[in-house]
């Protein structure tokens, strides 16, 4: 984007999400009503919680092996065979889940591994209750898994509730078929599980709501920065805007810059006899077309002063004087202006001047930034325009020397330039050979 392109549509699009009434709102299930925002949050959660998922699997392995080590002191001897196989299978399963988190396919699909790990631990405990004559106190150990799933396992609210409530139901069903499944025991177990789920859901709801609000605020901040960046690049060259955002003082000396000035012939008289809205409409139509042409030719619009339009090539990191590009732009501007009607119904007539040389460029101002150029090159380019003739493109001899033989130029001779004396100037007429091999006027 060049400094000329102040695109209101771009700025409007940047802020559309924040202006949407539903943007940022959540339903009772902690889901953003805006689908794009919800997808963005879930993707961010998957990216930033991969390390947490691995930590949970390491923790599950440590806890499983720790309980397996003390089971011989708490469980009957006839159940040790089952405990051994349970430990081997469960440890292998958790190790596989942990290894899969390093596979590219599961880097963003690790929530599935978390779900499988929770259910693997659930089945392990439930089958132990059925297969081994465990003490009654052993049953409440499942509460650790329930609370850990809500507080440590990095699943989002919806998935975590579904996973843990399903696991709790599976655990109750299996335990009901154990030797310990009398009414009093099952009643106490169900009450404890309900209490553990309620506490876990409340804690998870609060923590995830905070995370979602943090994500929402980060998105708002990013969009405000994007809006600021787009606004800045609409009034400054992109490279200059980047430097300004980094806190740099932007001032540069350039040895070879091409500068163009164009103004409307007879604009003062036209503005005097036309309504203000007609004058504004003319300038908007003409300068909007010039903005597009400037961007197409890879040049930078510097500013407009009344009916005067200023363009530069070779500044803001573009490199080179861009003399051919500027000549092509001038010819395109001349053709475009002829196709635009003024309030009197007549084609717009413009006068263009171009010069090339060294100058200084920088950002002026603190409250209202302006990227500007100053030096003899700017003054001479301005004189090329003011001393030129209507419907003509007057260029300095320095610029002529940078154009190849495909450009047709007509010598005007020497003219007196204020502060510089007599200077040789030329009129740029067109190009002899176009892109398609046809003559261009």
C-alpha cells in the first residue's frame, strides 16, 4: 500500500468484528457467539496448551506407578496378577499417548488423547473395583481423577464436562457390579461424585471464562493495532510507517529520487464558478484515479496541495530513481484526466512536471504526521510543472538522460528557472513501442 491509498473499505473491514453486536459475547456453555472468534480461541488453546497436555500425561504416569507401588500393601494377594497386568497395559497406553503428542498429526489434535487418557484411567479404576476385593476407602480415589480432569487437564469447558461426566457414569456403572456395591456405599459414592463434578465445573467455568476474556482482549488489542497500522500506512509509505511504529526518527538523504507534480489547468477559475460539492467531487474522482495509477506503478504519493498532486519514486525503501515508472505514470495520468469531465462537462486538463535528483525525506509533526520531501529536486520538479504548458508533460534534461530510446521527447529549449537560471527542458510525448508492440501516444 502506498501513502496515497487511504482505503476506507479496508479500515471499515478491520473494525467490523468489534462493531458486531454478538462479537465477544458468550452463551451459558462458554462458547463465543461469533463462530470465527470461537474457532480462533480453540486454535489458540490447542497451540498454547500442548505442553500442558504432555505434563498431564507425565503426571498420570507418575501417579499410576505410585499407586501400583503401594497396591501390594492395600489389596489382597489374589488380586496382584490383575494389578500387574493393569499397570503394564495402562502404563503402556499412557506412554503411547505421550509419544503421540510429538507426532505432527496430534500437535493440534491432542485433546483426543486427553479424552482417551481420562477414560483409560477410569476403566482401570472401575475394573479394579470389579476384579479385586478392594477396601471401601479405595472407591473414593476416583475423585482425584475427577478433580484433576477439571483443574489440570487442558480441555475446554464443553469437552471437559462431557468427558468427566461420562467417565463418572462409567465408573458408577462398573462399580455397581462389584462386591462392594451395597445401597449405602453406592449412595455415598454417587453423592461424592456429584459434589466433585459440581466443584470441578464451577472452578473450570471461572478459569475458562477468564482465559476467554483474556483472549478477547488480546484480539481487540490486535485489531486496534491493525486499524492503527492501516490508518498509518494510508497516510505514510508502508516502510516509513513500520519505522515510525518502532519509535525511529524518520529522516533520510536520497541521492537519486524522481519527483512529479501535476495540477489542474484553470482550477482556480473553475472552483470560483462551481459549487463546493462539485469541486470536491472533481478532486475526489481525479485524485482517486491518480492514487490507483500511482500504486500500479510502484510509486509513492506524497501529498496533495489544493489541486496539485505530488508523487515520488526512489524513497521509502523502493530503491532507484524509478524514472521510467514515473514517465509511464505521467502518460497514464494524462490519459486518465482526459477521460474525466469537470462540472462544465469538459475534459480535465492537467499540467505535469518531472525532475530527478537528490533530496531529504522525513516525517514531520507529532500530532499529525506528514511524510514530506525537501531540497532543490522538489523545487525544480515544481517549476517544471508551473512553467509547463497545458496538456503537456515537461521534464528536466536530467530525467531525459535516464529514459531509453523507447520514449519520444520533444526539446522545448532553455527556460529560466527561479534560483537555477536557464535549464534545458523537454516535453514527454509518449512511447514508440508499447507492451504489445503497438505505437503509444
